[in-house]
C-alpha cells in the first residue's frame, strides 16, 4: 500500500510496483484516508510519506504499529537528513526510502520489507544515523556491539544490509530458529526494539564494513 498526499506520486509507485508479478498494490491513499484503508486492506508492506498536510506520517505510523500484526512500514521522504525520519525509526519504522530511489530497485526493496528485512536508502547519511543514536539515548549501544558473540555480530551485519532471517540462515548454514534466537539476543544486548534500529547502530559501530554479502 502506498500513502502519499500527491496523486502523481501514488500513481507512479503503483505503476512501477505493479509491473512485478509478485507484488500486488492493494490500495493507495492520501493522509486523510490512510488509516481506514490500512484497516480495510491489511497490507503486508506500507510505503508512507512522512510529510503530509492534514495528518502527518508519524501519526499514521504510530496508529498503524499499534495494530495486531502490523505491516512493515517504510518511510518515503525527499530529504536524506530529515528529522522526521529519525523519529520514525525510533517509533519502529522498518526503514526509509528517498522518493528518487531507482525504480529498478523499488520492487526488490518492497520484497525485502515483506520478508522482514531492513531497508535503508543507500544515501542514508551519517547525520541521520547519529541523529537516531542521540535521539534514542542509546549511544551506549554502539559500544555494546563489542559484547556480541561472533555469530551474533555476523547475524547483525547481514540483517543490517536487508537480509531476512531465512536468507541469513542460508548464508551462515544454521537453522532459521537459531538466527531468530541470535537476532533476539542482539536486540536485547543493544537495548533496541527493531532490526532497523539495530542496523543504524551497526552502521555507527562499523559492523557492516566488509560484511555485506
């Protein structure tokens, strides 16, 4: 589902994603109809504009994540250093995309979200990462990365570049249950609630360098 106050943006995303046979755009909506449409269609993935005139994206995000079995929500933004994005990541968004993301990559990113992976724009800036760490008061979590076991660190690195638990399990040749347990341990040790929050801390701590498959 695509939520944006501009009809042209909604139509563009719908046309691009609709070309992939594995993706169904079940609805598009503006800010005023978004929550009703989410309740009606129960999408697996929501692409949500962060800045809208009537109901801002943060409000829609909060309400959406309070639901039972909420969808993965990725924030759409024009700015790669948007303070709203920092707050959205703190609230539990599954990542963010700039609106000028290469259309050829869009379907792959949506599938990553559907599989439980993390999506961060390649142009995520150090200011966004640092802003998240500061706003969440989890700067100590960066140093806590050193306390992870070798396998937990590997799982974190792979999760931080968008891989799902199943993909990580295939890579490290362990069961998906083991990967889930490792990921739960990582979140607990870092003191964060979501994979994307852990991914930002991993980037700040330099975990991803050399680990991307």
